[in-house]
């Protein structure tokens, strides 16, 4: 892990409706959200291929991924704004990490730790349902930034 890895997580803003790095404004640490679906793994986006959506800056590996995301940000952006769905289900807004992820039900989920990803994988429908029930009240406590 690079020396910047832990600092990036520490700087992740957890007061916005979409988790962003508070210094750069980047969502999911600059990883391409579409690549999780097309490449089945996280891939860093190109700083020259960006777009703004939902109060965040998103990076992409190529123009095609950028176009797909802009056409359907609600599908390709991480569910619950990148907050960990297990924590959301427990009423907490804890930022997920770009490299701890899972696609379930054709949606991208990010997790704060491996244990939460494992718990979610064991009961994706149940946890997603509980998180969806808590999300409207929880999101009201987050900034509109």
C-alpha cells in the first residue's frame, strides 16, 4: 500500500451524500465506476477524462466509460453514495473503500472493511433492504455539498 493510501481514507469526507476526497473532490478515490462492471475490478481513472455529477468529480479510463456513466449515473455510481451498506443498515454513514467492493443486483457497493463485504455477500437482499429503509433518514443528516 502506498503511503498516501491511509491518508486518502482519513481525508474521505463523510458529510456529503456522495463520499468524496475532501481535498480533491474525487469520488471513489479516482477509480472508474464503470470499470467495476466492464473489467470486474477497480481501475484508476485518467485525470484527463473526468465528469462532475452528484457534487463529485468522477474519473474514467476512457471516453466510452465516461459517456455510459453520464447517461446512467444512478446505475454505475456506488449505491448509497459510496457509504458502506452494512453500516447504513445499522444507521451509520461510514465511507466505503474503492478496493473493497461487490456488485450485487447489478449495483456497485463499497465497504469500509472486508468483514462487512462478507456479511453483505451472505445476505445481500436483506442488508440492502434494511439499508434502503434507513438511507432516507440518514441522508438527511448529510450535507448537500
